[in-house]
C-alpha cells in the first residue's frame, strides 16, 4: 500500500502485481458450452476479448511489462460457445528477443502485446504502445507482427480510435528518441493513408489521445522518459515539474503545422472517456491524475472524471471536475466516439485506489449529472466495462455492459452481462469460467461479420 506522500513504506514481497488476482495464470484453457446463470441475450453474436499482462516466467519487474494474454468468450444463439485464454506469441515471448538493440534503438517487432485488443477492417490486433501490433485470429491464435504493408514505421498506441462515421482508424506512436510523436490514419479498408510527425519538446509517455468529428487531440503531459531509470531496469518514466502540461488540437486530415497547443494545469491522463466538438469548442472528458509517479512507479494520486473545454478561438482551456470519486478504465458507446455522448462507464476504484481495483462499476449520465452503481459485493472485483448496443439503431444505453469479475472467495472469475439501462439490477447473465482471469487492461466486443 502507498502512504500519504505516495512512497512505499516497505518493499512488498512479492510485489502487488504478482499477488492475488494480479498473479499470472500458468495454463492455457479451452472450454465449450459453458453453463449460464440467467440468460445470454440472443442478439449478442460475437466475441468478447480482453488483454492483460501475464508473464510466462511468473515474474516481471512491473505490472505493465508482463507477456500479453488474451481471455475470450464466444457468444451465439444465447449460448457461451467457448472460453479460451492464450498468450500472445510475440518474438519477446517465443524467442526472448531483446527489445533494445546494441545501438540503443528499440526493435518495434519485439513487444509484449499486453494492453488492448481491437478489430479493424477484418483484422484483430493485440496492442502495446512500445511496438508494432500483433495480429491474432478470432480463436486467439497469434499470426505475427502487422505493419500495414510496411508503411507503419513507428510503434502503435494501444488506444487507437475508430471513427464511427468514416470507419477510419486514428492512432499514433511515441518514442524516447526524435521524432517523439507521430500521428497515423488508416482508412476504412485498413490502408495507412497518413503519417505526420507532431512536434513536441521531449519524450513524454503519451498513453492515449482523443478524436472528435473534426479534430485530433493530443495530451503532452509531464510524465517523461528517464534514461537512468531505463538503464537500471526500472519503469523508465517519471513525473517532471519542469516539463509542463498542454493539449494539442489538430484538424483531421491536415498536418503538424496546424496543431494548436493550449496549456492546462499539471496532471496526467491515461485514458479519456470521450471528446466532441461543441459550439466552437472541443470538449474532452478524461480520468485525471493530479500527478503520477513522482516518487516511484507505484505512486499515484486519486484519479477522477474531469472535463477540459478548449476554446479554439481564444486559445485557452476551461477545466473542472465532473466527479470526486476515484475511477479508471472509462468507456462509452463506441458509436459515440468523437461525438457528444450522454453515458459513460468506468471501474469505481475508491475501495482500492492505489491498485486500480474496487467492487463496483459506475455509469455516468453526463447530460443530467446523475450516476448509477453496480456493486458486485465484497471480494468481487470487476474489470473494465464494455458497452454493446442491442442493435445498430438502439439507444445509447439500450444494450448490455460486459465485464470479467474476480471472486476472491473461490479465487476464480466470472463473465457477467449487465443491463445498461437498469445498471444496478442483478446481472442478466453470470458465467463461471474454468480459468481465473487476472487483473488486466482493455478489451473489445468483436461482433460476427455482417
């Protein structure tokens, strides 16, 4: 546990990311026709897949650097057709290939692929922000590195944004050597059609970004690369009081010279909830940390939902908190990415703020200012919530929220389906899984092809 100034009172042994539900699992499991308590909606036809670190050796220096493992379920005709978990068989996993060459340059074909998994243009990609994507099959088997036909020459963020209106995939890569930041855009057919170097003053850890219908929003924030930490084998990023904090707004389809930078109060953001254009301003809702990793790579202040309103004409930002509860892993209806959204979902971490865990999910009504809590009960820890609409024409909360839930009492995990419109109600379906799903990061609903 951390103490008030964020430092560790003593070295934990083993460290938190190797204990409890953070500890890796050792086997790949496949199970078919899993029993269901309740009923799986017949409209759910596809795969729910989540990624997270699971070191094959059972050891890693930090939670962020374990080998990627995918946990997935296939839903069809009211059934849970299968559950399976598979390591992403990257070069780091298979060959123990080094990620840094003798010249100090990163080999982008070597990575852990442990952060997210997305689908675009018929491909499923496992992602980590330090490397190229790794393509996998719908059965979660690894195909290999994917570089958009040789056109992608940087790493790829684990948080690309799919525009619901154009089908374009927007993303970026960052690096500890110049160029520090490069923006990319792939068309709906999966072809990389734009790459632009974005000028930033130094090597920051830019984990995520945002898009609107007309803009791309970069977050240039004061968590910076530290060569000394990297040489010591530690998490190579730290807080900087000198770097500054700013947001960059770039019109979609244009180049670096058109980025407008505006200063914000020092903070860090791993994840935005969403962003949209509104009356000449750009609105960005984020989970904001007042500071991160000032003392070490485990120290973090409480993160809460926060709004930036960027006045492009005046070149300034108005910002204010939207809530004072600790949250992480925010998601919205994917059909509203870059567009005004009424609802958002997140893990409510108040009970375990220093570990990003809690027993509840929260649903925000950003129009009316309300919220609803689904509490899974003592010792039951939910993962990131993913919303799935009941149909293409369904309302913004007309559908379901999918998540994995760890049950400490039996040291096992469930797959659960909640009614998004009746969020606090009993789950619609609970599926006991044959394998524990360790605490991890991000996932996607991948519907069957139309």
